[in-house]
């Protein structure tokens, strides 16, 4: 072997696009795929990036990401722990003295004590410190909607950021639903971090988003220049979410996903619609994938309409159980007032289950045209939801036609393999030209807990505020 070959390191196989594999740091301040869309995004995108031949290190805080097995040579997890202040069964807890490690921990607790949500800021500060200590190990850093001050400036590699949709949309919907001055103040304080996210977003060089609707919202709400925003559609795991005729449909079953009891999800309108439907179809019942709320509008509606036996909540189920649940439904419903994409819609369509969806946000971009691949109704309209449910529950031929057309649409447009290919193209643009002979240091598969140091240099002045 020549001296030049020895210095260049071992020969690498090219990635799927024929170029040098990239070393990717994928950041997520919340990564558990059973707790919301951000975790689903990280799990499936990281897997497909690794399948394309790239080395992906997911760096996340609690609840930690869950990664797919079988790709350990190219996919690994580094745990970057927070104080986990919102964990069950003791959310909003006060940590013990020996849990505090540095000033970032103190900032996290102080922000919680004053009613704010600290995790985007504090995770970004920990992530920057971690990345700077590992300068040169990554070709690109991909932030999954943290949008914290810590990610401004030098993080050791070019930065690409995914914004699923502006959280300012959630904030406004919760303010609109607030029924008292005290509640409105609480909502404003909790969402105070959106001011930081606006400032950070405007300074980002490359922003990915999941739909054309989200792209326009990012321009309008966050003030990001349109030429910096690129739409890369995400999708469903079409191998997992697929039709299976051996799973019998349960008469009257309606399935929906609602990971949080917030106005954005529109669940209260679906509960009201169910009450109307049951006057004509008594076997109609709703299964909600999510936590049952103990109080609030949804709990009140269930009690008001006497639906306790007709609405069931399930959580903590496996992927296989979730797929079979969706397959068993005669109708899948997305009642959201707004969605930046709607993975539940894509996943339901991929199983061949007939879909009833609102036209809120980007849902039509995923679900397609009314009467062709779904039934579409206006958001926030319980009467329209009830009419759509009655129509689908009473027409097996319509359900079969919409189900087949829905799966075909997902296969054409919304798969994770396509999402990974589009994301890599944006990584290549961010990284810029590089020599094909540049070595890429192999990443040893591992799970690492990164313990924060007790000091940090180069902190932006804003990052010390509670935003």
C-alpha cells in the first residue's frame, strides 16, 4: 500500500447516490416515536438515511429516540440528557440538588418554575457544546425543529433544520380556545419559546419542511425567506402499514390518533360527531390512539353525550398492534383543525382503510381530493364529520374504493425512502463540493450518554434569558 493510500484510510463504498457517504448528526429534543410526530420522523428518516449508505448518529434528549435494529454499523444513538422535568408520573417535578450539573440545568428549572417551556433552548445549548467538542466528526448537522439559540453560529458542521410547522399556529389555536384571562396568560407564557424560534428561524441557511402549506406558514409566521425553504414530503412505512385481508373489520369502528388533548387535533368535534352518528348507527364507536384526558373539553364532551362506553383510548401499543387497529376500522378519521403534514392520514391510507379528513392545514395535500382518495370536510364542523361518518359506515363499496385509491396515492408520493433521498439532496447542497477521496471516519455503533460539562464558552447573550 502506498503512503498516500494509507493516509486516505480504508476504501469506502459509495452511498446510493454514487457519492461519498455523509456523516450526519440528527438532533431531536424529543425523540420517542410513541409520543408524537417528531419521534416518528427521526425514527423513520434515520433508518432510511442509513439504508442509503450514510452514517447517522441521532443525538436526543428524553423521551429518547427509538431506532430501528439491523443497521448498527451505520445508525447509532447518543443520549444527551435533560432534567426530564415533564416525565410521568411526576411532571413539573423539582429536581434534587445532586441532579443539577451546570447553569443550563438551573436555567431549565427556572424557566419551568415561571410557567415556560425550556426544552428547545436548553437542548440547543447542550447540543452545541457537544457538537463543538466533536468538531470534524460530522459532515452535516440536522436539527429537528429545536430552533434554539444554541444552534446559531458555529456548531462544527453545516446546519440543516426541519420545521414541521410553526408552533405559533398551535399557540394561536390554544389562545382562541382559552376561556379565561388566567388561561390565556398561561398559554402565552408556555409558548414564550416561540419568540426565540422566530429569531432563530430567520437566521437559518437551509430549512426543510414537510408540505407546501407548512412552507407558506413558515414564511408568514416566522419571516423566513422563501428561497431558503425546501419542501421534502415525509411519508408512511408502507411495508408496515399495508392492507391485510386476514384482519377482520369491526362494524362501526372509527379510529383516530390524538397524541395530545389540544385544540389543534379537533378531537372534541369528532366526539360530538360520534354522538350524532350513534342516533342512526348505534354500533358506531371510536378508538383513540392516545392518552385519555382526565378533564378538559374532550372529557366533558364524552360525559355530556353519554359516550363513555363508545369511546376507548389506547396508548403504549406496539407498531404491529397499531397497524392491526387501523386495519380493523371501517373508517380512519383525521379531525384536525390544522396539520403541517398528517402522518396519521398517510398511515391510514397506506393500510387501505377509508379516510375521512378535514381540510385543515396540509391535510388535503396528503389525503388528496374529496371523493377520490378520501372524504374531505371543513375543520371544526361536527355536523360535517357526522355526515361523512354516516356515509362511509353505510357504504362498503365507497370504503373499498377510497381505501384502494388512498394506498396507491401514498405509494406514489409519500414514502420514507423518497423523504430520505430528498433530504440527502439538501444535505449535499449545504455541505457543498467536496473531494470524492475525502475519508469518512467510521462511526462505531453505540448508545452514549453525553454528560454535560460544567462550563460553556461562546454563549449568545440571548440564550441566558428564559425566552
